[in-house]
C-alpha cells in the first residue's frame, strides 16, 4: 500500500472549472485532498497518461485532437508541451495511449470519428489519422448518426476496439504502426442489441474477454476476444442496475479490478456502482452488490493500480469520493466525505 496516491481529474470547464485538477488519496485512511489546479485547459473531459507516467494527454477541440503536458515529479502539476489553437468544433470525448507510448487513439462523439495519433519524443504529437463512421441506430433521439464514444488498444497492441454508441456497433481496426493508421478489421464490427448504445470497454486480466458497458441499455456485454484477428464473440449480457430499479438511467463506466477477479460498472440515474465476480474459467459475470456511488451522475471512476481503492467522479453534484476495495470479495466500503470540483468526468491515478 502506498502512503499517498496521486491522481488527475478531467472536467468540463463550463461551470467554474479551469481545467485539469490534481488530487491525493491518503493510503492509510482513503481520504481525498482538496483538488488543486494542475493545468488550465478548455474542457479536458478525458485524460490519459503515458506508460511511464511522465506525460499526460488531454482531449482538445483543435486539429491535433489533444494537448500534451509534462507531469511534475510530485504529480501535482502539469507543464504544457504541445497545445494547438482551440477550434470551434466539438471536443473529442475519449483518449487512450498504447503500452509502448508511441500511439494514442481518440474518439469524437459528435463527429462520429476516431483517430490514431503518433506520439513523438518528449510528449510531442504528430498529425492524427482519422476514420469516420456513417449510419444511424434505432433510438429516435440518441442514435440519429454515428457517435464514436471510446477507443481502446487490445492487450497485444495489434488492434483498436472502438465503441460506436450511435450505431450499436463495436468495431475492430488493425493498427498499422508504420503509418500510424487504422485499418478495417475482418469482420469490421459486431452489432449489439438494438438501442443498447455501447459506450466504454475494459479487457479482462488475461486479455481473452472484453467487457462493454452500454449506455442506453444499462448492461455489460461480455465478449470473447480473438487475438488472431481481433474479433469479438458475444457470450453474456448482465444488467448494471439494482434489482427492481425502474427510473431513467444511462450507464457510464466499466473497470476490471487489477487482480482480474471483479468487474465494476456505473449507472447514472440509479447512481450506483455494480460489482460483479468474474468466473476465472469463462470470464462470465455474476452480481455481488450494487453500491450507492456517493453523488449524482457517476460518469467516471477508476481503481488504483494495487486494487485497494476506487475513486468516483460525480458530474451532476461536482464531487469526488473514495471507496476501500476488499481484494478478496471485491466489495466496496465508502470512505466518509466528499471533495468538490466542478463537473469532474475523468479520473486517472498518476502513480
């Protein structure tokens, strides 16, 4: 157990936030520190760290899709490395970095596009290579066009998996590392149930299952993943809603415990985090508990790398809270208190 854990928080800056914030978690008590501004930035709603934690990339509404920062030694501040001129178009909604630190993937929900971005020396970025999706889904208001919501590298780094909420599709692209571009897979995608709205994804510890949370259906779909061709085969679907809940809801985040035995999924409306056990043989999920998230609108949460702590960001109440994680059962224990930061929507542990 670390004595102190550092993290960065991505936010919307339309209601008081000024950008990316730094927060600490006390390893003895689980208490969170008051957020401190780490870097001013326009709507840095999603952030990702390089594998060595030396650089942070935050989505931006500019031609480069993202801005880059050098992380200070104490993980409290960020120094700009590359910042494009802010444009008038919609900000991308998701970014991820591969295990070599050479490529980033980013998603733009409103434009229905995804990009592969070369990451060069010392946090510099090259020109994004963009792919676009076309079509519509069956939901009358949420699926009138493509909405690419997230982009992920497969564990071996050979493929990109892209969740398109608007088309009810989870795409597979090959990654051309020489050109830093995306190449349509074969098959190019799998289709979810109608109006499910695939949003985010997490791979199991062994890399042979992928867990996709659906925003509109409030489910986690379990897929078997083929390392040979990047293909996905559906095997199970489970609800992230507490039994008997009937209000209006939209699911948000899915995470896998570092130990590989548990999965977690959040839902806005029920304002809960669902905890599941993972069958070590099949990857199937079985419900353990449904825990109040500690605020409203749990858009993002994440686990510390040692699996001992979970921190949840509540967009609608502009708060953060923490939970202790029981590593043997996966259950969550709420740590008393919250800290305020305006419209937090992404949490990443920095050490």
